[in-house]
C-alpha cells in the first residue's frame, strides 16, 4: 500500500495538504513532505472554536520537526449561517468554507486525508471536496484506517499512529442545535476533565435537547460507579456556560455519530 500511495503522490503536481491534526492527515502530510519536499508540498491548517487547541499544537510541533511549509488560516465557517444553524449536513458547509479558504491562498492541488473507511459513513464533507476538486490520495490508493495507522508506525510517527479519532467539536452537538463557541469550549473542557478523572479509551460530550450526555467506551462506562458519576457530574456542571446551566447530565455507551439526527441525504 505504501508503494500505491507513493505512486499517487508522485503523479500529482505541487499540492496543499489540508491537515486537521488527526492521524489520517498528519500521516499523509509527513509522507508527502518526505517524498516530495516542501518545495512541492504545503500544509494548510485551519483554526476555529471547533478545533481543539491540542490539534493545532500537534500540527505546529510536527511542522517544526519535519520542516514543513505550514500556513495557519481561519476557514471562516463561523461566519456562515448555514454552518452555525447545524443542519444534518453541517460538515458540507464546514468543508466548503475550508476548501474555499485554501483555494484563496494557494492555487495548488488540495489533498485530504479521507480513507476508504470514510466511504461507509455519512460524510457530506466529501461532497464539498468533490465540488472543489479535492483529491484523496488514500482513496485513490485503496487505503483504509488500519493501513493508515500501519503506515504511521512504519514512518516512525510514534504516538500519532495510535491517536484516537477526534472529529471537530461541533460534531458533539445534536443536529439543529445552533453551534456556539462557548458551547464548544465547554465540550472541550468536559472531555478533558473526563479524560483526567477516568482515562477512558473513548469519550464524547454530547449536547442534546434533553441535556448533556457523556458517552464512553463500554468498559470505561461500566467501571465508573455511581459515586464517581455523581462527583464527575458536579465538576462538569461547574464548567458549563449559562446556556447549558441546570441541564441534566447523563452517561451512555459511545455511539459513533450519535449527534446526527434526521435524514442523511
């Protein structure tokens, strides 16, 4: 698969990699830059209230290590009412803003880290990518998530290879609940708190009409007894903005994409 990915990348002209800070785009960025050099590869990283600060720090750290040409940009999605209204295809508007912003800064071919596993999920961002002529080297090389992680280990990327999936913070907000920066800041704070207290394999702080739900992998959820949950709930309540104050706090098993509500078309 490494040879197939190399063949795809070498067939492209100068390119701009959209780097989120996750394992997929980070692995692609490292390999592309090592293969082709920073005269041919530019990294583009967007910052916004929906991007966890540690993702940005990770991108900056690896840019320094690897000698990337890196541009930090504001994609502008928080100025888009379509995005802020949080429809079921919110990701389409997010990626549309991202790719438009990158195109305004560079005429290079835009690359994404989408892999073949993404084709089995609801991914409206791929529609935005198609509209903007974005290329997906992993898809073209037939590479799935497991192979991305294997490549990351092969490239010596250490902890990046095992980095848990962490979609943007807006993905935690139930469809049609408006996206608000203070809400996203609270979500990030809650997830950090739960990680510090319980060290779950997976955690998501979901904002629902019914209140807050802390989703964890089944093992971690089972290990959190009633007293721990009560203590944690009180601490979580102290992190919430006025818009969420007094909302009930519950605990459930993690479900991928559970904030999506409605017809996915």
